[in-house]
């Protein structure tokens, strides 16, 4: 049997009005934008902090590793806290936390302090994805969740654009202003979240409280294999991204002999495809099912091989790069899908599986660097196609959760399995 605490009080909270739900979603969009600003500041501010603190290239690059390590820990721990104690307070604490952590960058005066600041920032930002997902899947029905995820993906991407524009406008004056601009608004938004989300509502917590360590339930015998496969799938996604996109600028300049300006333009085309693709794949997942989006990874694999093999042509690079960027974000549905694959009381913890794959991404630069030295950069980047292809196969092997795409007749639940653990979607199969 699955571990359980005593059920929470069963007094039903009044349903949220449409206006309240839309207001909460608008606040989530703002939170996603500010999260993107805070997260990507590690790259945008790197040259300024390197100059201010006298860092080496290795030290400057290690700030991202510190932030990534914090995000991995935060995703696992904070997702469980949200399922255990309620998502409303935890979400507000997360937003407040990454605002304060970003502002702490104003006080950094040494390399160890910078690492600590970035680790702490990662700790809070790592919890945004699982907690945010667990909230909006309770705000909207299944047929809208993909489009909601696509919209939030666009908010994150637009934050990178805004950060770049702000850097151009203010960076020459005082780059610390970017920390103020990104750190102060979350302090206000955290209070707004507490006001908008009613305590005890379905958005705040589920009627059945999770176990003391909700992550243990993800390894219950009934779902252990599923959990391990999903973690592998997300890891392959991170590996594939690092193996291809992480080396793309180097490939275009060193292997293809293009200028840095041209390489930046070509990377921007992939970024544009990512923004547009988020909306398309969000709609597709709501229309054709969560597993349908696995075709995006298969097409991305082909696009990678074509990109590496075709002749040097800026037009072709732009077209294929646009396709790759659009296909890559077919995974925009993973947040809602991971939450739907597990019971409602585990939604935050389940969504955190997405970030478990970062463990593999830590080793991706080392592995691809070794492959590049041994077989060449082109071969190393081609490994991304294999990674995305394998991830797609795992994706297709998992069950569908969109009710309209589940056509199999119902089956009885074996007596040895706690019936309350089986998601409603599975019971309809």
C-alpha cells in the first residue's frame, strides 16, 4: 500500500470563478517571465561579473554549474514541500526567494560568494517548474493544459529577449540595474500570489495529503519502472540539448568558418522557432494527445543530422535551424503530462522529474568533449540525434493521459494495489 497521512479536512472550498482563475494564470505568466530573467542572468551578466571579480573563464563558467546544482536539489525538495504543506505558500516563498537571491548579487564581492549566490538562486528557481505545474493543472481542464504550458514557455523565452534589450540599454551605465529590475518585482508578486490563491482550495492542496517523503511514492512498485523511464527520458533531453545546442556556436565558427555575428544570427533563428513551436505543440498535445508530441523529437533528430551534413548555406541553416528550434519544444507538454501520470496529491513531486535529468546534463559537456577530441565535433553533435530519438521512443512507450485519446475499455484494479493511487485517467483505460 502507498504511504498516507491522515486526510486533510474535507470541507470543500468554493470553486474558483473564471475571473479568479484567469488572474492566477496572469500572475503565473508574470512569475515565469521573472523566473526567466533571474535564471538567464547567469549568462548575460557573466562578462561583467568576471571583470568585476577578476575571474578566470573556468570560474566564470562554473557559476552556471552552481546554479544548475541548486536547481536540481530545489526541484526535488521544494516539489515535495508543496505537495506536503500546500502549493500557495510554497509558491510565494519560491518567488520571494529568487527575488532576494537575485538582489543578493549586489553584495557579492568574491568568487565563493558568487557561487553561493548562484546556488541559492538555483535552489529557488528549481522549484518554480514543479510547483507552477501543479497549480495550473488544477486551474484548467486537460484539453487546455498544453496551450497553457505553451504560453508560459513563451513568457520564459520573452524574458531572455527583454534581458538582452535591457542589457543593451542599461549595461553600459551600470549592470547592477539588471539585478534591481529582476529582483524587486518578485517581492511584490509573492504577496499577490498569496492574495489571489485561496488557502485550502484545490489549487492550493489536494484533499489527500502526501506522505512525509512524497518522492518515495514515485518509486512504489506500481510506478517504479515508469518513474525511472521518465527520468531517463528527461536526462536524454538535457543531454541532447547540451550535445547539439551547447556546441552550435563553436561548430558554426570553427568548423564552418562563419563569423561570430553570423553564428549569433543563426542561433537566433532557432530561438524564434522555439517561441513559435511552444504554442503549436501546446495546441497539438491538447488536440492529439500527450504522446503525439514525441514526433517532435523524432523530427528534431532528423533536423540535427541534416544541419550537420548539408552544405554551408545561410538560407538552409536558417530554415533547418528554425525547424529544429520548433521541434525541440514539443516537450512543452511534459509538465502537465508528468503531473497527470501520477495521483493529484503528488503533482508537484511528479513534475520535478523533469529536472532530474539535469544530473545527466552535468556530464554532457565532458562526454561530448571526449567524442569531439576522438571523432570530431560533428560526430559529437550528432550524438544529440541519438539522444532525442531514444527519448522519443521512451515517450511513446508511456501511457496517454488525455481523456479524449484514451479509447481502451476500463480494467479492474488488482486488489494488491491501493486503488486510491491509480490516477483517474488510468482507471478509464
